[in-house]
C-alpha cells in the first residue's frame, strides 16, 4: 500500500527507540521570524554560556530570551530569500573573542563580524571573500594545521581560504581544482579523509579531490570520479559507517528533491575504489524507508546523538526552499529527524527517529551541547524561525 507522504511524520513515534533510554528533545522557539537559513553557536560574551547566532542577532544563553544586535535587524519575507544562507563562529583575529561568519546569497560576499569584546558596541563587518559559491560552504580543518579553513567555490573553482596576517583584509582563495561546473548554486560539498592517509579531501556529488602530501606550491588536487547522488544536496561527510576500516560517504542526494544515502567504500584488488549506495531516505517519492519519506534535505549534520560511540545523522526538510509553490511537496510538514546508526551483526542501517514536524532545516544548522550537560543538542534557523532542540537526559 502506498503511504501518503503527509502521514509519514507520525510513523516514527510508533517505532520507538532501539536503545533502552529513548532520546527525546525539548523544543524552544527562540524567534518566529526569518533571519537566516543557517545558525551558529558560541560563547560570544565569555560568560560561560553558549549563545545562538542567527542573522543579525545573538540570543544570549542559557535562556535565549535576551538578544544582542550584530547588524541591521532585517527580518525577511518567508516567501522570498535572506542574505544569510549560512552562519559560523570562530576567533578569526585571534584576540580571544569569538567572531561570527555570515555567508550571503550564493555567489555574493561572505563577511565575518568582529566581536567588540569587553568594550561592547558595534560588530565591525569585514569581507571574507567577495564571491562565495556553492550552497554548503563550510568551516573545516582542511589542511592539517590548527586553524579552520573556509571551503567554497569562486570563479567555477573549488578551494579554500583562511585569514592572512591581516584577517580584516579579504582572505586569499587557494583553488584546488581547475575551472569546472561549480557555479554559484552548486549543491553537495564537504570534506573528509576518503583514502585513510590522514589528510582531508574535498567531497562533491561527482567525486572527490585527493589532498596531496605537499600543498605549499598550491597544486591542483587529483580528482577521483564517483557518483554520490545526482544533483547534490547538502553538506557531505566521510565516516566509517559499517566499521570495516574504510571511510564511507554520507550525503543528501538532491537538496530540492528526495534522498539521503551512505555510500559504502570498497577497496578493489587493483587498489581502485568502488561505492555501493545504501539509501536512508529514498530517492523515490512514494517509497518510504523504515516508514519515513520527506523531500528537500538541504542540510545534513553528523554527531553521536545517543552516546553509543557511533556517529548518527541529523537532517530534515528545508522549509519553503523556493516558497510555498516551489520544488516538491512544499506544504508537507517541515520535519526534523535523527537517524541512529545501528550495527547489528552483518546488518548496518540508520533507524529514523522523529524530532519535530514544524521547524525543519535551512541550508545549514548546528549540533552542539548548548547547555553543556554532556548531551548534544540541535539548533536550526530557517523560514519558520529559530529553534533550539535540547536533548533531555
């Protein structure tokens, strides 16, 4: 029997948890306004509490009821788009105070906002790079130093940038690919160690770029084609899902369609690599897996949600990515799920657990122990507002 998609969000509640102590979350709507499609978490005022950062505001922890303004307090129409497709946090100028990254409309500038520290006042904006493409740029530890690098595309090339001697000046872009098909709205991008050499590689929907041992002369990275989906969806990760010693690829298949998968890596006799697609959310609209189907998995994160030592997946439906009439199933519930990694003998699979039906994801979100109780929490921002999902121990 075909299961109507609008009924699917209720089904996981009947499945229960596979663990002795089911994981539950308390939902707090920090704001009902649309400020950004991404969010960040940091202790911005050094008071020992983590804050939520969405668009022009910092919502001060631990209650998130008081807010501090970072920029002009512009709330966007949910029928339209924001100029904050992603957020991040890091001490970019190494002054001991956490700054904020704001990624604008794809293909436009990304900025970092300088924390004023003890003196308070305005947060000066600095251009990180004038043209930041791809819809899932990320702050990652890419090249093996202690700093974070920002990975993105520009001029149809993939690469990375990091602060120079003057972090207030635009950051230098280091291309790792020749000019290709990576236009401003490219979906599906990430980083992870594919071949187990201890160096992070760049991941794309069409394959991966191997980081060389020496990057001092800025060489282009070798490309290894692979089909990790179709159009590409969201953030991509390398993780050993089945515990066989080889890192697999976790990715959304189509950020505006259907599908989330893990691709099992196999090392062949000739040292080539092959990949087997294991769907978690089906690419087919009327083919639920373990009772679950939703569209527009435009943001994906991984973390050990239940504390069993295995890395789980969190994703959901991007709410109104292109408005109430765009893409597929735009009016279906804006669900949020965590997918529990289960290794049961010779079976490896992800068991879905429903978190919420009225929030969803944007283009980027955060998993962080926001109340510092030892349990990871989930923080989202999108066209339905800003949310904190606190895990209940």
